[in-house]
C-alpha cells in the first residue's frame, strides 16, 4: 500500500486518495467474491437438502398411509418435458448472462485501452478553447 505524503495541491491530494481507495478495494474484492460464492453454494445445498428431506418425508407418509402415488403416463411425460424446458431455459439464461458479462468486460477493456487517447483529445480541446485568451509574451 502506498504512503500518503501531505500535499496542498487539490489534484495531487485527489490522486493520492483515489489510489489509496483502489488499493484497499483490490484487497477486499477477492474476499467479497469468495464470501458470495460460499453463500451461494450454501444456499443451493440447503435448498437441495430441504427438498430431498421433504420428498422423503412425504414418500414415507404416503407409504405408511397407503396412498397411491402412481403417476399416469401422460402426467409423467408432461412433468419430464416441463423439467427439460426449465433446465434448457436455465442453461440459455446462464449463457445469455455470461455473454452479457463478457461483452461488458470487453467494453471496459476497450475503454481502458483508449482512456489515454480520450484524455489527450480532451486536453487538445481545452487547449484550443483557451489559446485565443492566452497572453503571449
């Protein structure tokens, strides 16, 4: 981490504080993403275990009470087809999200690659604005 040296220039002070902020963020971000990933995994595991436990309990109840749990063939087909469509929709949604994220990352990379050119262009524009008002010695 960089050490801040006192400065009274507004722009240098701004640069130092921004640098310190981003150094801190770059240390915290990996921990944040790790925590979010762990939370997501725990959530999925909890849902999976809860659903399995609920189905097992219901299955045991149906067995002990003698309930008929046979599903007609037409219903089986509808259930399986619906599940296939849900899985397919989930896969397409995931691909769409990944493509969108990848495109956004590429846009940031393109901007980062060109930020110096944008800055130079803006400097030239500012210079052209102030040149007529600058006193020449």
